[in-house]
C-alpha cells in the first residue's frame, strides 16, 4: 500500500482566506513546534505481530519503520489487518512496509502540513531533520490542538491589550463646561456628558437621574437667566458635586426664587418652553445637599451634592 496510514479528515482551516490572526499563526509556526517528538517506531526485522501489539498498547494506527535514525518505511493498521487475513502476521515488517513514504521536514511552516493533510488525506506524516533523520510524527490532531492553544493565547493577549487601551474610568475626576446666554442649541450638553461619565461607572440609574435633573436645571437656568457661566462637576467615589457659577444680574430674593413656579423669564423665553420657575426648586428637591449664594449684579453660585449610595427618593 502506498500510503502513510489510514485516511484522515480534512483540517477545516484555509491557508488562503482564514482570518488574519489564524494565517499569521499558520505561517509563523514551524512543523517542529507542532509535531510529536515522542516517536514509537518499529524495526525492519520486527514481526508484524509485534507491531500489532505495539499499536494496541499505544492506541495508534501506524508506525514508522527505522534503521537507526533513518526512516526506511511505514506500517499501518491496514497492513496488519491484511496480514491477519492472509496468514503472514509473523513475517518481518520490511517485507510488507510501505517504502514510498511522503514526509515533512521540521523547519517547514505548518501551512505545508495543512496542505499535505488535506491533499493526501493520510493520518500521519513522519518528520525529518535536515540530516534526514526521523525526529517526529505529525497528525491532524497535533495541528488542530496547537492552533487552538495558540489562538486561545492570542485571544487572551488581545483582551489584555484591549483592557489596557480601554481603561475603566477613574472614580475621581473633574469636568467643566461653559454656557452662553440664550444659546439653546448647546443647552444640555454638559448634562449629557455627565450622564455618560456616570453610566461608565455603573452608578445606580436612579442616582444618575437625580444628578442629571440637577445638572440640566442649573444649566438651563444659566442659559435663560444669566450672562453665561460655567458648570463644574467633581465625580468622587461617594458623591457627585455640581457647582454652577454664572455672571449676571444675581437673585434679589433667594427664598422667593426657590418657590415652585416663580420666574423672571420673559414671554419669549416662556414661548420656547423654558422659564417655568422650577429650575432651582427641582435642583434642591433631588439634591442631598444644596446651597445657593447670589449678589445683585455679581452673579450666582449654586452647589448641589448627590451621594452615590443615597437612599433619598425623588419627591
């Protein structure tokens, strides 16, 4: 028989159009990285019966036949079956071994092994060194097992690299935004960004909602009632602090400004859907700590604090 052993199944890997990571491994790995170096061999003068016993004991279906380190042939389980059927099982291996053996060399890339396994459909290939000495045996299982191990390591490496590139947000950070009088196009930008930052920290959605309400109300107040200002956020492990500073007319009566429905907004502002007089009242309602300072002609500073683990409910 002119084969290396029983037929094997195709390796489901293409050396042309596989994913780039797989192709890189295919051309990077050598056959010596994949082959099994623990070789079980038969001698030329061993009987086929002895080879049968070696196959049974080692759960293999083919053996290379050597003379020293030189490969001289290969014997397969099919050769043993035929010998049993025809009654020459005690004959020496050299009389019935396959001498026309297709081999691989240890320095070849495993792309050669994949091509050989898919082309010839043999179960195994002997591997030779540059000195033409037998140094290993390669099967389709060896190739698949090694590629799976290497790909698993590559996936882990890429995951670690990704984790380094996309680092979790720090638990403490500061953010600052500016507001412009009557610039309703950008109004709400600061509140949108703070919501994104809080979501990245996996904060309770109810807490995020309270912070977003306080932020939006203060931001809109600056756009509607001041000459512009800044929205400053301090994200800390246990709380979020919002400090809204504006330049403008200031508030003549803070207690009155905190009443729901009280507003100094003109008809144009009200026609745009703003100036309902709920901004400061809503901010105070959702805050765990709230303070306001204002001077006529000197602007207003509002400080709102929401604790991350606050049990306060919206009212």
